[in-house]
C-alpha cells in the first residue's frame, strides 16, 4: 500500500474503482485488468489477445516470472449472477489452459468483477480443481485484489486508471454553485414538475444497517453529512420553495424503480450517483457536490427504506 495516499483519497478511489468494476464487462473488463497488471508489473505481464480460430487457449493474461495464468469473467452489473455459468466457466477455462498451455502454467487464477461476492458454488469448484490437480496453484482475483494492486501503484498510474479524486480540502470547501448546477440539471431532466413533500426529519440511526449499505458507499454517505447540511440550507433558502420537493420526487421515483427491478443497494447508489454526475470523467468539485446531494437525499426523502417499526411509529 502506498504511504502517500491519504484516507480521503483512498475512500474516493475505492468508490471510483467499485464504480468502474461494476460497469465493465466482457472485453472491457479484460482490458482493464490487463492495464492494471501492465502498470504494476511492466513487461513481466503479457497481455493476451485471441487470434483467429485458435483463440486465447484459455489465457487472458500471463505473468512470466511466476507462471501465473489469468482468465477473466466480467459480468455486466445489470444482469443477474448465473451460478451455473460461473461454475462451468471455471471448469472449462481451466481445462482448456491445462490442456493447451501446460508448459507455461504453474498457477491458474479466475479474475472477476463480482463486487457483491462469489457464489459458494464457484469457490467449491475451484477447491475441487485444486484437490484434483495438486501440481497447480489456484486463486480468485476479485475486487479486493484489484484494490490491492491498484493502490500499490504510483499516483500517476492511479490517476490514469481511475481519474483524479477529491481531496479532504475539496470536501471542506464544497462549492454550493456546483450543488445548484446539479439540482438544476436534475429538474431540467424531468418530464413534468411533480410536487411531493420531502421529509425533512433525519433518518433513523439504523437506516444504513437496515438497507445493508456497506463499504465505500457507507463511509461516503456518513462523511458527506456535513456538506449535506449545506445542501439542506441551500434548499431551504432557495427562491423557489418547491425546488427541493421536485428534486426529492425525481430521486424517490428513480429509487423505487431501481428497487422494484431487484438491484442490490450498492448498485442503486451507483446508478443514482451516475444519474447526478453523468458517466465518464467527473471533476473533484462535482464528486463532492454529488456525494453531498446523495447524503442529503438519503436523510431527507425516501430514496431508501426506513425500518418498518420506525415507519409505523
């Protein structure tokens, strides 16, 4: 771990990495993994591309010094996790590599972007292969291993991979003008101006736990609480008294849609965040403003559920 990374930078880059891993799939995910490995290992890592009918022989990347062979599985975050597909891919891809590249392979690693975890059947399959083929070492490379590899890089390389992130100073000096711009853009994107009361009281203390919001998103929402107070003040003092209600309605409706589609909480937060910032490179000012707006909306309106006992009360 690089000792120059501040806790605030680490948190922001963790969220950026999670966003990137959730969005990438297929060849895009494979390319991102190869880029991370090239920046960390230089010419020791060999990026593999399938050629014609021969294909890649079950290898998406190779680390020459250790004989580690990597096979990538990048799931689109909007699609459900198919346990049979994952188990079959682990078994088939290893068999292909073992049969066609025995002179190269000493270790076999399954690289994935399953941010919410590997199904137990996938782990069982890998352990089954390890018992059946003791001459090879096996492993998974998932989001935590991506994080370890990315944060071992220099600032230049991390910026190239994930883009610049807001600093603690940026957070302490949030530009209200950026919040105003984002809220105006949200309202402008509405089909019609729905009016609904946004709840002004603070959410119950267990709202994060009840909605199972963990990892970087949990820390981002809590860290942005001070700036959320600034957003609330901006809304209260705005010349249009209905502006806050309109923004709240947009997000409560979007939350209800995403929840009804069965997305897990962290995917919902990701989609809401990208709905504010847009997809692509996001400036530090906009990152801070968007996080503050999400924190405000989490506390002030129904973009996530309260505990049923509290709602009944």
